[in-house]
């Protein structure tokens, strides 16, 4: 039994195809619009995160730079360290008790320079004999071989200037 298509069924099919076509076009347009919108928002969020991380890193580097300048310009720390390094100098005639007091003074000055909210938790001072005085989270005196330190030769070559290295 073959069915003759009436005008009503032809009109219904035509309108149905037209509406489905319009609906598909709207869905595709909406899909691509939302995809582009989400992609742009994600890119903006990543850019903001990167900028924020960069600013935080720069702030931390500035804080460490300020800390190193405080160490460099601390006259009390220089004098105490010089007294510890050269106890037999004519300017610093010290005995063993004074040497211990000098060491305590160095530790206290380092902790004072670090402060309560500093990025650095430990400061290590080295003399040319290879002795390291560390103050902060761990107050220690350790003998080190300066030739094995990766920064030592380059620091001497640059005449005690700061060395900036880019990470790989």
C-alpha cells in the first residue's frame, strides 16, 4: 500500500526539516560561541596566574636582596665576624670566652637581620679558611671546602658582585 503524500505531510516535513536545520545552526553557533568564550576566559585566567606568580617571585627576590643588603651593611655583624675570623688581630684581642660571646653575637645578629617574617630562614657566612657560620633555623659552625662550592670561583672572578643565573 503506497501512501500518497499529501500537501499537509509535505508541509509538515518541510517545516520540520527547516526547524531542525535552524535548531542545529543555533546549537552549532552556541557551541562555538561558548567554546571561544571559555577558551578566552581560560587564557585570561592563566595569564593572570602567571602575572601573579611573576609579581610574587619578584617580591621574594626583592626581599632576599634587601636581606643581603642588610647583611652587607651591618657594621655590628662585620665587626663580630671579623673578631671571630681573626681573634689574634691587634684590634680584637679575645680569649675563648670572648670568642663564644662573639659567636653568640653573630647568631643573634643573623637572627635579628632575618626577622620574624623573612623569606630566608637561614644565613650562612663563610670565611676564607673554609669555615661556615650558619644562623637562623640551625646555628652551626661547619668546615667547608670552598673550592667545591659552585659559586665561589665565579664570585671571586666577579670581584664579590652578585651573580645572577637563569634557571634551565
